[in-house]
C-alpha cells in the first residue's frame, strides 16, 4: 500500500509541477504588464513627435524613416516650430483633441503665432537666429504671417479665360512671375499659354483632338522700386487692364517668398476656382506642349476610378532622397541650424501639374505646416502630411533634355509635356517650330512611352 501511494505521489508531482510553473509564470507576466501600463499612463509626453515618412532606399545606407526629425543635440528652428503644431494635432499625445476637423483659419493662425513666440523667445533660439544668413533672418522674421493684401486681381473669377465657357475649365495655368518679367509673360500669352478653348494633340488629317477650356493667371509679389523702377506698378496696372491675368499680393517678391506665393495661391484657388479640374503651376521661363498636355489630362479623366485617383493627382519631375544644400553661396542654402533631416520626395518647382481637388487639400494642410524657404520642398512636405506623393513623368524636363542629341531631333518637343529654362525668344521660336512640324510628328510618343519601348528592347 505504501509503495502504491508513493508511486501515485510521484506521478502527481511530475504532472502538476509544470502546470503550477505555468500558472506562476502567467501570473508574473500579468503583474508586470499591469505595472508597465500604469507607468506608461503616468509617463510624461515624449520629447518629440515626427511625421511618418514613406520612402525607403535600398541602394544606399540606412536612411531615416521621417522627412524631418528633431535631433537630440542642437536646435534647428524649423523643426522646433513644426514640433509645436505636430504636438497639438497628435492624437496619441492628445487623444481628446477633436479640433482638427473644426478649426478655422483664425485658430490655425493663433496656433502658429503662439508656437512661433514660444520658440523664438528661447535664449538658444535667439542665438541661433543671430547666426543665420541675412536672407534667412528676413524669412524667419515674418514666416508666421500669411495675411497680405491683394494689389491686383484678375478679371475672371478664376483667371483670364473665355467668357462663353460651356463646361468647367480643364486647366488653369498659374505662372510664377515678377514685375520685371513682362517679356516672359508676353511670350507665354502669345504661344503655349493662350486662354480659352485649346484643342488637344494634333491628329493627322483631323486637326486638333479633344481639348478643353484653359484659364491663365500670373502670380506676383510686390517688387522693390530700386529693382524694377518707380513706374513699375503703373505699368503692371496697364498690363492687368489689357490682359486681365495678373494676381499680385503686397509682399516682397523674393526667392524665399515663393513658398508664400504657393500658399496664397492655394487660398485664392480654393475660393475662386471651384470648377477648375487641373492646375499647371510653373515658372515663367518654361515651355509647355499645351495640346499634348490637354490630351494627357483628358486621358486621366477617362481612366477607371478616376474620381478617386484625381484627389491625389500630381505629376512632374520627381526628386527623391534630396538633402538640404549646405553650400553657403548657393541660393538654396539651408544651414543645419534652421533645418535638419531629409527632404521629402517632391516635384521640381519649375513645372508641376496637380488636380483642383488636390489644390484645395494642399490649402487646408498648409495651415498645419510652417512655411519653408524652398517652395517645391514645402509642397512635398504638405503632400507627405496628406499621405500622398507626386508621380514622376519623364516628359517633364525641369532640368532640360539629358543631352543635345535628343533635343535636336525633329520631333523632340512633340515628345515632352514641359521643359524648363527657355528665354522669351526661344519660347516663340519653339512654338512656331512645333506648329510647322505637326503633320510630321503627330504620332510621336511621349518620352515615357519611348523609355518603355527601349526597356523592352533591352
């Protein structure tokens, strides 16, 4: 009997010991989790919150997963300023914050101004500010301001165009210019920038294909009298009366203020251009193959699910994995005391096309992103916050043709949508040449199609 009892006791010990151990382990884990959760709820807010990035790079070394970051050492001004807004709208840090959908322009302005005062009043920020280049100091001193009077308005509600439009405008040409660049504007008006009905790509024996209505507006700031002459404002008023396509604000028209020009344009568009489907935003020294552009945009509207994809539609010459220019003699110079981090992917500002719906979304998002002195980078920042990105198209040549041999081919300009850096004289000549070669080059494929053909052959 004793042997039988000992045998069963041994069996029970062998079976129950692992079970008891598991129960104890489970209890231990439960206690530790409870302690961790209580600690996390009582913990202070994280040091910083960064916007999620969307890009990876397998060809180079590891890169940050965010387009900007607040480094632990150093006080970059822009990063600190943006931090104040990101904390306000971070639902993790502020789970009860429901203001994002209901804030108006006044509350956004108040939030930016409050954050600007908090950051710039820090002693470390004042020292950093004093060490910035003069151009950046001027930018920082008014970067929280976005309310500037309008000096000249275009005649049309949404720019100059046909008075008898029978359908919504397909395209608004929004061209960044300056007071002194009258010749550039005049060349555009006479060539690729004509307002009204514009036919699409020329078809052999049939003339122009399906097109659409085009509107035009030139975006200007206020030039300094010593730069453009005392009578420049009078000349611009005369030009506006003659063409009705000038939109001018009362801020200094400098390179770093091109971002301000973007933001003010988005606001104007959102209030004045409810029906316009696409925007071509470019410099006044670009050349655009307008008929081909009209056909391309018509094709986008006919794609399946176009009503969904158009909301994020942006095409151009996309730049990826760019870093701030640290060469102090460059006009793009951004010292690390002002900004640290990668640039987001962005479309080169020489010329980019995006939808009217996206324009309005950029307007709303820009209220939550502090101005940045490089305009196309700023657009990329807003796009990242919208969880969107530009699509690269090889027919946008913001850095010109890759070689002279391709440019000198007979139909080269029929294969592009846009090319940057052309003088007024060159623009007029190119437009005449394109009209003369329409019958010969009517079936020339866009550069994108040509690249795909070459890839197949390889």
